[in-house]
């Protein structure tokens, strides 16, 4: 028996003395290192009453003391004799105690609607099958199943199939399903295994689950997300394609009133994920996703795309008919959303999103509110330029200089000098002609301007392409 292992027993109140005696005897036996006596003791305890406790400091920091070594390390040669000698029940429950204190919620049934939160050491229940599946040890999973391990046992709140999907271990997932694991088994959080297919590498697990009858429509967890929502939130276009091919409802709503398209547009992304997200949203739109579906805050997918200043996604939605002038419950339009975030995401070129919205008929900002926009977006002068050029005439005031931080003014001095040079001066005839044409084309600017027999530079001018200075 490896060192660093303690045995604790669960007993009902009448059996408390017997349980305490057994614990003391086990400790003495472990201290003496008498393997034969330990085996005798373990065989006297009913499997349902015995819990093996793993000390975190031992089995995590010293691999030699892991229990059972074969389960944690995937070493079948160690697992087989260990089970034959000591642990003849493949369904034993392991209890892992951690030294870190965490907030734990007590039962709402006992302590009221919100329960009671207490700071205590976390103790996690698991099984050898769960640990093997979580680490992708296929040979160990097969051995444990052959020894009678219950594929659906979930003493710690999740089953082995949940762990295999979370760990992207397709071979383990298939093996568990072939041995009768429930493809729709719910965790204590209300999540099915399909909800835990959260990475591109878990596609094989998702395919295996669907082949064995998993429901693609099941809503789970606190957010009541379907598998399609999970795929959308994480930008998993291949998962979404799989689910839609199996009949997933493209406009199903989660607990926040979001469709998959709304969830996809609202999730933050790394720059390297933008192309995959665009493919995902285009796929959803091809399958009939409602482009202007509103969530519980009356925000559309366009509101959310603009909140992250993702101009490629905004253009996709606008070209599918998204309403550029829609207002959420707070009265904010998509244009207001991108202006609020412009200074924080210069790498996203927020002026492109502003430009796309204005070229698709978005109402511009109320003139009296322009100084507030100037204050918010001062570090992004290209945004100021695109927005300012959408007005036929806007009276610039020298007093507006006070809302621009001095360091920002100095960094973008050429632009702001050209901006304040327009104070008390009418715009050029060329600009007024631009505004007249744009007013005539309205929401069709993005479509009609490229059809005009004009040089590309003039077409760009009409579409508010920023130049870096104002004339």
C-alpha cells in the first residue's frame, strides 16, 4: 500500500462507535505496514460504507504515492494487481481532500432559498473510472468496466462520461457508451455530457454521443443552454454544423433569452478566433437564424457584435438585414455600443464598425451629444473622423478642447488641429455633395455607392473612409 493514504468510513449514527473503532484499527494497520491485515480489514467493510481518502499533498506532488497508481497514471500493469490484492470492488468511492479552503454552499432546503455559504476545506468524491476517463486512460477504463464498474456512477456530481468529454478523450467516451453509459446523464449542475464538449478537440466525443442517442435539444445548467448555445459561445463551427445536421433548433432560447446567434455575437474572442466565429454565424444565418432576435435586455446580435467592435461580424449581420437603428432596454443603439468601447479596443479598428453602421443607415449621434462622444473616443481619432463626416454641418467649438486629455491631443496632434480649424467654418462643397448623395441613398449606401461610375478614391470618400485629417 503506498504511503500517504488514509481510510475514512461513513457510518450511520448507531454504528458510530464501530466506525470509529474501524478507523483507529485502519490507522494502526497502515502505520505497521501490514498488507495482509489491511486486506482483511477492507474486506470486512461494505463497499457503500467505505470511502478512500487521498491527501492532495501526497498524490498530486509525489507521483509515487498516488492511489491507485494505475488509475491516476494510466498504468494497467499496476492497476490489475492492486485491484486483485486490495480493491476487489471496481465501484469503490474515493474522497479527495484539498488543503485550499473554498466557499461551499449548503442545502437551500435547510437554510432557505439561497442556502448558506461557508468557508471550508473542499472534499471531492470520485471513482477510479472517473479518474481514468478524465485522464484518457483507455486501457484502465476498459479493465474497470470489465470488472463491473458502473459507467453511470457519479458520486462527485459528474459521471465518467462527463469527464471523458470534458477532457476531449473520444476513445474513452466511445468505450463508456458501448458499455451502456447514459448519453444524457445529468450532473448535479444539470449538464449532460454534450454540454461539456467545449473545445474543437471534443468533436469526436460529440459525434459519439449523438450516435448513441444523446439529445441535441436538451437545455441544461443554470443558463439553460442547449448544446448549440455552448458551441456558439465557444465559436465551435464544426460542432454547430453537427448539431444543426441532427435537428438542433437554430432559434432555441436559453435562460437569458438568447439564441445561438446572439450567444455567438456576445462572447469575447481572441483575435485568432474571429474567422471561426464568422464561419459559425454565417452557418447559423444560412440555417435560418433570426438576425434581429432580442435577448432579455432587448439587445440584438448586432448590439453585441458592436459592443466588441467586431466589424466583420457587424457587416455580416447588416448584410443579412440587421436593424442598424435598434434600441435596447437602456435606449442604446448599436452605434452607441461601439462608441462606448472604441477607446478600449484600438486593435479592433472600431472606426470600421462605425463606418459599416452609418453606411447601412444607422442614425448618427444627436449633435448636442457630440462633446460627450469626443470625450469618450478621443484616443480613437479615426472614430471621431468617421462620425463627424456623417453630419452635413456640425458647429465645432473651441471649448471642446477641454474634454480631450493633453497627452491624447499631443499624440494625435495633426488630426485635432485639423478638427478645431473647422471651428466657425462651413464644410467644403465636396463634403456637402457627399452628404447629399448619402442622404439620397439612405440605407443603401453600402450597396449603391460601389455601383457609381466614380474612381475608387471617390467611392471611398462617399463611404466615409477615414483619411487622418479633416478638410
